[in-house]
């Protein structure tokens, strides 16, 4: 018995892409690297909860591990993700359905620390 995979390239071309990509992960990790180089960040934590469909990048400024900035990716629909940015003492400072908008906001916050 043999199995044959049938591939339909048109399905891949027209299907709406959803989810968190490797390139987006690298951009958030790169943001931490820039902050760590300038000694404004101490550590980063990445928490993934598959049951609730969330992923959180938490940036820490000190070794007391009080979250300073947090970037949350939340699955809100079958093909829809919501990106949120939280800041210590202020709560949610950005929310968008587009990664670029939320990333620009967290990047502004990091740039203001340097």
C-alpha cells in the first residue's frame, strides 16, 4: 500500500494566510537584542498557551522580573489574529489586527528607552 499526496497549488495561492510567522518572531526577538545591546532590557520570556490561543512576548528591564512591555498575539477567529501591546503602569497601549501597527508601537516604546 502506498500513499500519494495530492497537492493543489491554486489552493495555497488563494488561501488567506493566518497565524504568527517565523519572520514576525524574529523581528520581536531582534527588538529584544537591540534593547539588550543598549542595556535597557534584562530578559525576555515567550509564553504560548495552545488552549486559549495566545502567545506573549514579555520584555523585562530588571532582574526582579516585573514585566515592562508585553506583546500578545491572540487568536480571535479561525483566520484572524489580534496583536496587543501592554506597558507597565499604563495597561494596553495598542491593539490592532495588523502585526505591523502593533510592532511599530512597541518599537517606538523601545526606541524611547535608548
